[in-house]
């Protein structure tokens, strides 16, 4: 295990176990043992390691453990915090993953005082190089291994009567290994950093109870490269948000962005975003919504509008039994997204079986991408503690199918 | 409200049929569907995805190479 990884996990363990004895904290924890299997017929060769080397992964099933932990509480008066941590330790397999041993930690601090809101966040992902793939980046003609990501963000929101302001800044550092494969299979690798600063500002005004207008500015500075991957835009938009009555609500947004970047298609300089979401209730049991998102652009040179993507989602949920722990429901929907081959149909059912035991099953079919189904059986030992077993099978269109069985426990305390 | 909905549907039809499709796809996140699970962030080979101000995933289009891995992994089908 890498030294940095060990330090990170140790730090987290210290935080978790010292906080366990403090009062006023809410903790959510989920730990699961997972077993991965595939119907792949051939072993695969991947490159991993501190000193890059080729490794052959066989098709036998593999095991692992996934631990998720979240602690939140009050630090001082208006200051609250949340610590989130995801740790995955598993054997290398055919699974669709970049790293099989990583720790993802997020530390968030919030300050809320009437109309003022401030959030400070530090996030870190540390991957153990021994279990992290070198990924082939076709356009760049090389392989990279993401080893550590730091992300520090600050977000301020303030309301001043009808006027609102939102300011956001984010500094990201990616520590990666860069690999050139020589013909005689001697791997040459070098460490590199990718640093980016993102900033965003939005000023908005409530024109009425339902209507809001806003202007925004976004700027990304790629600190490594000259100006090639810099990006900025100015936006102006109008939003309508109204709950007409208990049964009907509509939220729509139209925004125009003036983009300024070199690395993206010139046609997208004038960019239009249209979003609409209509929510409908039919009594207490049946609810549904329709979401439509369109992205289009106008190219000055060709004097022509272009369609970037359309996404229409229709979703309905029928709740037929209301229980303390989990409602029993049937949920179904379709997503229409032809430009990204993202058309899909999905359904899910949650059913109370007996004695605090629930069964959830679902399926999804995306004709261009994959089909997947899962079954989960959960037993609530107490309302805040449960044990469960979950089986998820996914058949991808362009790669072997995979099956993941997880046996886990969820605890809230 | 019905009239507003009809306008919206007409606008959608106009935007859909009225213009030619751009050759390169572009992936974005439907923030109303995203549950902030972070799976897309962990799979992206270009480190192009991070959480934005509202805690929902955002794609940096200058980094994205349109590999489509994120759309396949998202449990909420929020990527389009
Ligand atoms: S995988 Fe989907 S739901 Fe999860 S953070 Fe990404 S966009 Fe959101
Ligand atoms: S399409 Fe590929 S590169 Fe782009 S955001 Fe998704 S996973 Fe990352």
C-alpha cells in the first residue's frame, strides 16, 4: 500500500474514532463485501504499479470491500461540518474501474447565518498505484495513471432583498504518472501535475415570486498549459419556478452563454440551454415528472443553428403501501437522448415482504449501451440498522457482462 | 398553465427538428437527477468531472474526450 494512502486512511480512522465519542453527531456507515464475476472468455493485460508493469488479469471471480462513512455535526453556533469517506479495496478484475484500491475523502464546513451561506470544502482521492490502471488516452497518444487528486473549493451565497449573489472558486490538482510504452516493452514513466482553477459568479434578481433573471460569469484557468485549455463564458438567463397547487409544479430555465475557448468546437461560441421540469401528483399515491433539456448553439460563420443534445425524461412512481421503514412502490420511466445514444427504459419495484424484510428489484435497458438488472433484499434489525444482499448484473454492448454480489450493512447512529 | 406547457412543447419540437445535429457529442449532467454519488468522477479517464457549487457533478468540456464511460456508469442516468 502506498505511503500516502496509508497516511490518508490513518487520518480518517483517527477522525472517525475520536468523533465517535462526541455527542451531537450523526453518522451513516455502509460496509459491504463484494464479489465480482464476468463472462469474459479472455484474460486482459493492463499496466499498473509504482514502476509500471504489465499485468494479466484472469477471468476468475474476484473479491473486495467497500466502506462508506459519513459524519455530520455542529462545530460551533452556525458552523456545521460533514466528513465523507469512501474506501474501496478489491482485487484487480475485469470490472469497469480506473482504480481497485482508492480512498475518497471529503471534508465540508458550512457557515449559515440568515441570508448568508459559506461552504469550504477539501476533497482528496488517493489511489494505490499498485492497483490503479494506466489508462490509454487515444487523442493524446499516451497512458496516464491518476494517483492523487486534491480539490479545494469555496462557495458563498448571499441574499440581499430581491438580489442574490453566488460566488464559487475551486482549485484542483491531479497528480498523475505519464507513460510512454517503448517497443521493447521497457516502460518509461514520469510524474506530472495538472492544475486548474475554476471560478464562477452569478448575480440574480427576483422579478416576481415566480420569475428570476440572472447573469453569470465562468472562468477556468489551466495553470499547466498556456491558454489552450482555458475556458470562460458569460451567461444571461431567465427562470420560472412555480408550484401552482399541491398537484402541479413547473420549473423552466432559458440561458444564453457566450463561450470563449480554444479547445472546443467554434460552433459553440453562442450556446443556448433550455430546461423544463413539470411535476404532477395524482392524489397521494401516484406522482410523476417530465424533464426536457435542450442544448443548441449558433455558429456565426455558417449563420446556422446546431443541435447539441436533447434529453427528455418521463418518470412515474406509484406508492401502494406506506410503511415506517420503506414504502412499497413501483417506479418506471423512459429517457430519450438520441444524440448521446442514451435512450433507455427503466423500472423498479420495492416490496415489503415480512417482518422488516424488504425486496427491491429493478431493470434498465439502454439499447445502444447496456442492459442491467438488480435484486436487493434488506432486513432491518432496528429502524437504523440493516443488513442486505444485492446482486447486480450488467451486460454491456461492447464489452463482457459483469455481475457484482454485495453483502453489506447500513448503520445510522 | 396549459398554454405555457404547449409553448414549451412547441419550443422543444422547434429546437429538435429545426436544427442540424453537431458532429461531436457533448456530455452534460441533469442536475435534477444527479444524486452526487461520484461514480462518474471515479471512472472518468480525463479527470473531467467534479462536483460544482450545488454539490452536483459538472463536466469540464475542455478536458472531456467524449469516451462515454460516465454515461454507462451513472446509476441515476443523469448524464446525457
Ligand atoms: S454518477 Fe450520475 S448520479 Fe453519480 S455523481 Fe455522477 S452524474 Fe451524479
Ligand atoms: S465522456 Fe469520458 S472523458 Fe468525458 S466526462 Fe464522461 S468519462 Fe470523462
